[in-house]
């Protein structure tokens, strides 16, 4: 029996929560859903999400200095436009991949070097 009906939050470790909020909100256009003190994790519980999205990201204090491959796939209606926007904003992006029969996609890294993916809808 399956008790699970979805995924709500995915944690992304960041070294500077204020800098992360600025990147995810200003550069990626995410909304700030929650920002509350949470001393148990050594910082704040910060949640951001694309407008109207059911799944969000928690920008949690990093426990180490290394970036991670989050495995997070962000969906877009236009990979080319998203790639151009992030590149112009100075975001560390890889080249746009266009394979026959596969939606256009690319990877990028946030301000801490964490890898995220963009896939066209």
C-alpha cells in the first residue's frame, strides 16, 4: 500500500541563507514562502518556490563546505529563454542539451555551487 501522495519540500544546503534567498528570489524568480528562526538547525527555516508550485525548496544551513548535486529538476515552458536569462544573470550554466525526442534541458549551479537542472515541459 502506498501512503505517499507527493513531494512537498526538498532541502538544498547553503552556506549563507540571506545570499541564497537573494539568488533564488531575484535571479530565479521564486517566491519566499517562509522564513522563520529555527535554532535547532543552526539558522532559519527558509522555504522558496516557483509561483504557484506545489513543491518547494528549503534553503537549509550547510553542514559541510562542499556543493551537492541536488537532483532537483525545475520545469520551464521554454528552456532556451531560461538558459539565456540565467546566463545573462551570470549564473554558472552548462550548455543547453537538445536531443531528438527528449525535452531541451540544462544544468546550472546556485551561489553555493549546488547543481540543479532545468527541463522543458
